[in-house]
C-alpha cells in the first residue's frame, strides 16, 4: 500500500507541474483575479496528503 501512496503522490505532483504554464498564461492574459487556481491547488493538496500517508504508513 505504501507504493500506491507514493505513486499517487508523484502523479499528482506531476499534474501540478504541468498546470504551471496554463497558470502563467492566464495571469499574463487576465491578471491574478481572473484565473482558475484549481489546476495547481488540487493536485498539490492531493500530492501532499498522499505523501503524508506514505511517510506515516509502517
């Protein structure tokens, strides 16, 4: 189960990294308040939660 937590954490972190160009393009086009941060925040939260579960599992 520990491997599953690690794999999910890594995949979510990669999804977060792939959303950065969209975030930058959105900020340059519409400013800070006109973009959707969900492409960055949710994968980052998922990655963090599963990494904590990975570290905690014995």
